[in-house]
């Protein structure tokens, strides 16, 4: 099967309310163009430099999502075109995104990355830190960002119960935030980005609205 065929097949097997982010990191421009032939327009990258090179080389109607850790000093390179930043993990980063979005006369959609895995190698906010961020009085003055939901990565394990419970905890926290925080112009919680090649089926069962799938579409990296 070609990558375009795999995308079409995957999309036909997920519910219509679940968005597929095709994770193209490390994969060449030609392969992304092939994927694009399936009429798929949403791609995810985890490194700023690679993202910029691909943005410049590829059709401008592609919606680019940043899924990897973002350093504050690199926000300026993507602020003019990025569609969704999945990996907001500090207040400082959010301040910077707001500043650069303003310069570009844009509102940038963001997800708060929540730490749900047992492993301590993953980036993200604890639940307490996420609540503190949303309660920060400066947050209400940030008119050029829009927090549209949460992102989480489950532990890299074959143990389905662990993965399931981590996704459950993210969904639970999402519901809690929706209850606790009113919708604001810059806070509209509607998306839960969870699920990758190995665990997207479990993630969808647990309430994911956005899956980030790389290797099972594009091949191993
Ligand atoms: C690489 C990556 C993915 C995709 O992983 P696959 O196992 O290739 O599907 C999803 N999310 C993040 C944050 C990633 O870095």
C-alpha cells in the first residue's frame, strides 16, 4: 500500500469527530507530497527547523501542527503559519507564543501538554501546574492565543491497562477543567490530542479527538 492509501484507510476506520495528524517527522518532502495526494492536509512535526524547511517546500494549504517540545526562542520562526501547537508546557512559553502571534496579527491555537506517563523523560505540565497556568491573572490578557485542549503521551509499554489508565486520567482532567473554568475568548476546551501508532485505538476508546500517527503511515523511522 502507498502512504496515501494508508491514510485513506486509517481515516475510514476512525470516528468522524477524530482528527488525524499525520506525523511526518524525519520523512522526506516527496513522501509527504505523496500523502498529500490523498487529500490529507494535516501534518505534524516535532522539530522547528525541519518544520520550517517542509513548510517552505510544500503546498501552502497544509495545516502544520507542532507536536514536539518548543523552546521559547524558536516561537518566532513558526508564529506566522503554525495551525496548532500541541506542546505548551510552561507559562513562559505561552507568553512568548502570545507575543509572536500578536506581531503576526494572528491567534495561535494551543494545547497544554499534560504529563500522564510514568516515565520521567517526557515533557509536560502536571495537573496542578496546568491549573496554576490557567489561573494566572496575566492569562486573561493574552488575546493572541487560544487554548483549545490538552495533549498527552502514554507510557511506551505493551501493558494495555497502563496506557488505558493514563488516557483515562487525561480525559478525566479535561472534564474537570471544563467544569472548573468558564469558556473565555482564549480558552475553549474541545480537543484531547492523545494516541499514536501503537495506541491510537485505545486513545479513541478513551475519548481522544485528535490522534498523532507517524510510523504506521509513513513506515518506521
Ligand atoms: C513521533 C511522535 C508521534 C508519532 O509516533 P508514531 O509512533 O510514529 O505514530 C506522536 N506524538 C509525538 C509527540 C511524537 O513525537
